[in-house]
């Protein structure tokens, strides 16, 4: 009998992680259909708790009494700049350096925004006039054209870095720079 899996997926994961996962899942489970909805972490948590989705793929940090959280992937957070940026040839960047730059960030409620805010607060960095954008593609394009710099998961910029459209700078210093991606469901 056919069965449809109701899956919620974070906006970032839907673009950069989901295609590979679905390819593997479909190969192993041809009897399943998959219906996928997207949203940010906050929205997806609410929808799993309400039963609208059976499972969701989200970025952590998160902790919720009703949910089981299964980490399955982690990615490094890195700084991206345009190839003609003043920082383009630096080997790395310190978090405190970001205080001097215009930062492009995701909206509140996204796991990336939560992770970025946590890192910056720990380094006592207050971003000046940040630009808030609803998705990573918009952030990457804005950095490409020189609007500012951004902290992003390394896995989302591989293609642009390989093509020479963005430069990737690792964060220097003893910072917790990994974003964990997790599967959640009602426990």
C-alpha cells in the first residue's frame, strides 16, 4: 500500500541537503510518497507538535520536551565575501572583525540566525546596520555584489566558491563554529 511521508524541512536544508537525501530515500523506499513543506525552524517545531508533519529536518540549537531530536549532520560556519572585497585575500577572520562590516543575516526564527546571534553575542559583537534577508540565496547574491559580508554554513557556498564568485574565510579563534542539523519528531 502506498504511504505518504509528511515532512517539514528548514528553508536552507530544502535547497542544499534535501535533494541528496531524497535521492537516497527514494532508492531505499520506493513504496513511499513524500509530501514536503518548508519553513524556518520555529514554524516547523510548531507544525510537528500539532501533527501537521510527522518529521522535520531543522537546524539546531533546539531543545523541546515533547520532541525527539536526532542530530544527523553538522557543517562549519564560515564568513563569505565577494572576490574583490578588501578581505578577499585574508586566510581567516576573527569574529570581532565583523563589528566593522555590514552583516547580511537571516530572519529571527531561523536556526542560522540563532547560531549567528549566539556567536556574535559571545564575542561581544554588535552588528552595525545589518540587512535581514529571508533566505540564503538572497544573502549569497548580495555578498557577491558587494553589499556586505555574511556568516553561513560552509555547505551552502561550495558551488559559488568553486566558480570564483565568492571567497570563503574560516573563523579564527576558539569559537563554536558548527551548525548542527537534526531530525525531529514527537517523542
